[in-house]
């Protein structure tokens, strides 16, 4: 298999004083670059939301999905977030213990439950959505609007969605 004529380590050569390492094979490993971007975004999340509100990324995602959609079944939440039922149950238990959500019996199918935000959960969802805006602006300053839209589209493809 022929190597691409231009790899990232050729575009970003090692700095003369040795501060930047040649990436070698990693230059072409998608997972490496996704992980590097994740380090940056996770750090930003922790500074803007995680530490301030005591939320994990997945808990923030649950709050945002419930805020955007209203009541959801655990199955739909789990599928959307690619969580196993046991892991989702642990997360929902934690958020329920904090008084942020409730499990209510479905009016359509009395055998199942829906997950809904409490008033405190809705308030926290609104606060964290506002706290996410400066984080997103900081990330957006690194990309044009078209680059950001393309990156989101490409990441969805990589995730298989």
C-alpha cells in the first residue's frame, strides 16, 4: 500500500529545538487525532461545566437530551448515547438521587417508564446550557463555521450515526 504523499508529520515537521516530535505512523491514525482533540474538549468541559456543576459529560448529555425532547424512555436515551442498560441505570440513579430527574410510568404503556426532568433538573439544564456557550465559542474560534459543520458531520460518520 502506497503512503500518502503528504502526511501530517510532513506538514507539521519536528521543531528544531525538539519541542515537537515527528508523529510517524500516528500521523495517519484517525483515533490518535480524535483522542488529541478529546483531551482539549474534555479539559474545556471540566472547566466550564464539570467542576462547576458536578456533572460528567454523559450526565450533561442526558440533561440536554431531556431538555430538548421532554420525557424519554430509558431505551431511547441509552441508544442515543450508546450506553448499556446497566450503565444507563447507574447514571439515572445518580441524577435521580440529586433530584434532577424522575422515572414516571408511561401513560401510553403502563408497563414502561419515561425519564423526565424535575424543576431542579430543568434549572440545571438551563444553567449548564448557558455555561456551555463560552466553551463552544472558544472552540469555534479555532474553526470557520463551514469547518465546524464539516467536522461534526465527519465525526457523526466515524461514530456510525
